[in-house]
C-alpha cells in the first residue's frame, strides 16, 4: 500500500531528473522557442499536487526548456466555454467561432469515427452456420452514427479517463423493437458499473436523451445492438449523436465550430446551427446568406442551385368552415420552399380562395354554432348533423368513423421520415385533407416515408350480444384506400404500441385500385396505427416520382375509449354494469332481462347501480326508511314509528341526535407499550344533503378522508407540539342505512340483546348500517348497529357505550355495535303516560290534577295538562232532595188509589142495574141498539175527549179487563132518556 501511494510522486521526481539530464546533454543545441515545445502536467501525487513541465514537440531539436513549476491542483477545472492556458495556468474564454465544454469532450461530427472510438461486429449466438459480421458495425452518417440491422452484434466503444466523477450524455433514436439496444460502462478491470438497466427503451418520439453517471478513473463506454427480427423483415437502425462526456480534468484548447454552425461570441459552450438558406465554413462566427438563386437546408455548409418549380412543389388543402358553412380551396408551396418561380420552365402557384360547400361532419359529431364539428355526448349518436340520445336499454357503438376530411382529426398526425428513419420536423406536410379523402403530398425525396398515424387511448371491455362473437376481438379497424404509382411504390399499414414501436401488418406494391381492408385488434397495447407511402427504394435525392400518391377515403375503428357513436344497439343485458355504455333506465326503474324495456320498481325501492337488469335490481328500503330523490339510497328523517307487543304505537324523533358525533374507545396498548385509541365518527340520520361523518389520515403525505354514516380511525399520541394526536388507518363501518327497527335482526345483521342488557320493558330502537368496503377478513363487507335506549336522566347527546366484552366495538372485526343512551331516545309522550287525580267536593268546588306515570319513559309529545277546577254538589243537598221526592210520590200514589176505588164502585152499580132490567133472566141481557154514543146522548162521567186526555183517563184506559176469549170487555153506554123511551115503546106494543 505504501508503494502504491508514493508511485505518482516518484514518477514526478523521475520526470524532473530526466529533464535535468537532457538539459546537461544538449548544451550544443539552439535555445527553444515557444513554438518548439508545449506544456504538460505530471501525474498527481498522493497530496493532489502536480508539476507543469515543458515537453519539446520534436526531441533533440532545441535546448534551454523552461524550468518545471508547480501546477494547479488536480481537482482544478475550467467552466463551459473556457480552456486552460498552460502558460499562465489560468482559464481563458474561447474565442468566437470555437467552443469548449470546460471539463468535458463532445462528439457531434460523424463524417468519420472520432478519435478514440472503436466499432466491430461479432456473432454472439452459437450455431452451425458461420456468419461474416465484419461489415456489421456502426456507420458514420455525417450528423450521427447508424447501427447495424442484421443478426450480428455491433459494438461502439470509447475509453476515457476522468479526474473526478462526471456524466456521459447522448441522444439516440431507437424506433424498432426488433433491434435490441444496450448501453453500459466498464472500468479498466472490465467490471461493469452499477446501473438500474442497461437496455434502452424504444423511442416514443424522434430523439431521446440518455444520461449515465461516471466514476473517476478509467471508463469504457459501450453501445451495442443486436437484431432478432424474423427473416426478411425490414429493421430500422438505431441512430446515435451528440455524445458528451464530463469529468475530465481540463481542456487546453477550444474546438472550431463545424461547417454549418457558428458561435457569435467568445466563451461559447456549443455552436449554433445555421438557419435555412444560410451556410458557414469551419470555425465561423456568423452564417452567410445564400444567393437568390440558391438555397440550403438548416445546418448546411454550402448552398445549392434552386430548381425550377413544378407541380410537385405545391399541394392543395381546405380552410376550416366559416359561419356560412363554406370553406376555401387553398394552394400552398411545400415548406421550406426550395424551388424558383423565376427559373426557366417554372410553374406558378394556382390561385386560391375558391369557396366550396363544407363537407358534412363525420358520424358521431354535430355542427356547432361556429360551424365546426363537435363530438356528441357519451350516451348519444348522430349521422353528422344532430345528436340524438340512445333510448334506455340500448348502448352507443363507440368508435371513430372518418369519411369526411375537412380538417385533420385531432388524434391523427402527419410526418415525413427520411432514408434513415429519422423524422425531420421541417418536413411535416405528408398527408393533407381534400374533403372526400386524405392524400399524400409531394415529398422532398422519392425515398421518404410519408406517414399518417392514428393514435387511440385504448379499448372498452367488449360487450357481446351474439353467441358467435369472437371472444378475442377487442376492436376492428377498417379503411378504404387507393394508390397510383408509376414505379414500384410501396404502401404500408403498421400497428403497434407507438408510432415508432410498431410492425408491418400488410403492404401493397405498385398501383392499387380502390379497396377496403380490415384488421382485428386483440391486444390492448395495440393503440397506434400508421399508413406509409414510399415512392421508391432506390437511393436517390431526386423527385422523379413525386406525382405518385396514396389516398385514404375512410377509416373506421370500433370500441374505442373516448370515441363517438353513429348508431345504437340493444344492450348485452348479461353484461350491463358500471363499466357498460348501456343507457340505463330512469331512477326507480329496472331493465327487463328478456326485452330490455324499463319497468318501475315497487314503491319505496332503490335501484342497484351494479345490477340494473332484472327485478332483483330493485331493493326495498328497510323499515322506517325512505328512498332518496335519486333512488340510489335509503335515508331516514330521524322520525320513527314502532309497534310494541301490546299493540300500541310509539313515536320517536331523534333529530336532536342527528348531528355528527365523535367518541373514543378505551385506551389500548401495543406489544411495546404504545398507547392508542379508536375514534369513531357517527352520523345517525338526517336529510339527504346532510354532511356525513368523516375520518382522516393525516400521517401520510397524501391525506386521505373517508366519509359515511359511521367510520373509524386510530389515534396515536404525537411528539409534535402543534399536534397532540395523529390520526391514521381510517375505514368505513357503514355507508348505507339498512333500516330502523326494534327487532334484533334485520337483513342478515344481528344485534344480540346480551351485548347491552336492559331491565326496562321499553324496547330499544336499533339503526342498522352496512358498508360496501370488502376486505380479506370481511368478505361480505362491514356492518354496524346503534341501539338507542331511552334514559330520561341523561341530558347529554353523546352518551355512547361500546360492548363490555368487545372493547373496540366489535367482536369479530366486521360487525360493530354501539349503545346510545339519551333522553332524546325516548318515545313521544301521549295521554297514556299520565293519570288524573280527582279531589273531593269541598264547598261546591272540585279539583282535577294530572301526574306522569312513574317511571317516566317518554320525551316531548303531548304536554302534561294543567289542574282543572269545577263546581260540584255536596251530599246533604242530595239527601234533602231524596226526602222531598219520596213524600211527593207517596201522596200521588194515595190519590191514584182513591180514584180507582171510586170508579170500581160506579161499575158495580151499572152492572146491578143491567141485571135488574133483564127481567130476572140470568144469562140474558137486553140487546143494545147501538155500540156507539149517539148524538145528543149524555156520556155522563165516561165521556172521553179526543182532543185532550187527563192523566186519570189514560190510567183508566189501561185498566180494562180482558175476557177469557182475549178481547177487551167494553161496557155499553146508554143515556137515561133513550132508555126510558125504549121502555115506553115496549109497553105500547103490549
């Protein structure tokens, strides 16, 4: 170890000794001039110091070299745009026309392999056939290096020694997934540096930048490619450019800007490319304008003659529709314009501005007020004019259908790829819209690839109505196209993950008549589709075949996320759910599984969002709950009516308990003695817009909140002064109200009475809740019960208990139980809850007093009536009244008896008189002349007045005797005068 530490110092001393020897041995040589030598630093010693020594450019040519002087520290470096002047050992700015990275080196010119780079091709895979890989190397292409495209392994390496840790940065273009590209770093012991991944991902855009950290010391950088494509498949090479390495100790010179670039001021870290129609030479400070009849591309070192303009140098397109529904036909030069309109034989640009009627909107779109085409809603369809909502029981056929081309769709992009598959942003006009089709415009070179790319976000889960549908079909893309070529052009259709990571699905060579092609998409990763026209494969910079073109008339892709619909179809009822595009029935209705028609749910029912098909989609709300306006949940207004076993009805109003209430469990301890609590947040009932209970997680960076009827969080003491407790692990116990009842079981949720024993005969009112959160332990979700128990002695609104044998509120971890005692949990008071007490009648006054029955178990309702005072009669009054009434009754009875005795005497007299007039014949009575009292007869005392009867007359009429044959015996009444006249007539006859 000691020897290793002193080696740099010994080498430095040896250099000094050698310098002394050479000085003594060259006494006859001329004195060295500054141009005869240069300065170098010796190796650094263990103290980090070094010496600056003069080294002759050619040995034994001069003498009297400058003496060695102490150099800068080994860690010394210059900044960007600077170099180290060895004469003064100070950093100086680079002059205009040059650049410097300071502590790094850059490689941006690839006319040939830069100094220090090595490339070779080998065959890695073992096989019986021998493959010559000597030509499978990285090839310089001017601005970049291109890799191989065959099955050989091509390696590009560069070795660099760093005085301090640095980085390597490079730009790459990796368009083909059939070519594996890796980058890695090794030290001088061939040990690979630590790296997350050495494989470079496929490019998603034109050029990507890649940076890797380097350690001090020797580093060997490797870029390696290998193709694994099937035989005959065209593989695109990897392109590499702008390699920069930082971490070298210093640079003692600045580099000249390459042709086509310049640096206008001193101290530049890089050179700026010249714009189009300008050029520059090596080390330029400015770019020079090309002559009028010449042109140049950006970054050119020279200018070219402008060719005469032809019909291939312009294209036609349309302007967007105006408010009148018109657009204009426009002709434009291909940019950047390189042709000359003044050259001999040049064509002029046709006149623009002709107005035409705009084509219709594509299916699924409608014409807005600004005459632009806007997409319809997710539940609507259109034929390109007006959006129409799909009826219930149907679903829109989501996708994209382009058959009118007024503007380029937003998810389509046009681009031009050059011969080496690199995209030039200055040449982006490859396809243009033309009303009924989209077509390829004339390109720069015949070998360019004119690309049109359609990108979609993904596909919906397929819904199948027919049993014969292919289960593996996610989507289908169809297009109608036509090509017209004068040579062996090729038209490609590609599909893949991105514009660059794709593969050829189908290709057509030469001219193709108008035809249709369909492709079934089976992978959700296939989201990019490209059409490309290459006019010829012959390497040429000419535009001989620029008149060849391809047209696409329509493109239709189905089942695309975020698409639009041109029609609706009957839903696949077996798969209707939350992810389905099926138009569901209105709230409170379900879809009949046989027909798809909508039918109303029973009263007070809600509809399951996860199962809208079939009558089982309707769920009746539990007792004492009602459905909300959206028919999605059962709610309670805190007013409950229950029926007791005796048949009486009890009315409750829990509104005073409806606010969100928080309470805590008893403290618990972990195995290490950490104390924690369970905090419960509870919202019993209330209106639909009532703020629910919430539990927060404020431990993690992303604060999370859960909301529902009942939730729980864990509280742990905090060491922060501003925060006494931290809340974490929130979860929902109940997010839906099942029902309210006095029964101990409701819809599978049980609240055993033994959890909260009660001595009261008044039943507890139980609220039942359920949570939709499913966990590994609670596969049916969590549930909760809240027992509301009447206790008039408790005025507090948050007197809540947990089960004594389940201190955390649950015994199984899934069902939670709570007891809430309060005076507000008592039923409404009624007349049955109080009794009346009537006092004795004192001095004509009697009092009625009302008192609550004890123990009192009610709250609110009817109020206790006040005391009533009423007049009354005492006992001595009723005694006097009774004696008087008895006396009067006795006198009346005596009078009636006397009257009937007198009447009886008269009847006896009449009877005896009749018997005497009968002549002594017994059993014969004189025949009555008449049964009625004749006019003028004296009725004597028996005359009955029809208009008014006396009391004694009524009694007399009821005292008639009945004969044995059941008829009343009515005595005949004769007047004395008529009786005397009859007797006289009898005597005359005799």
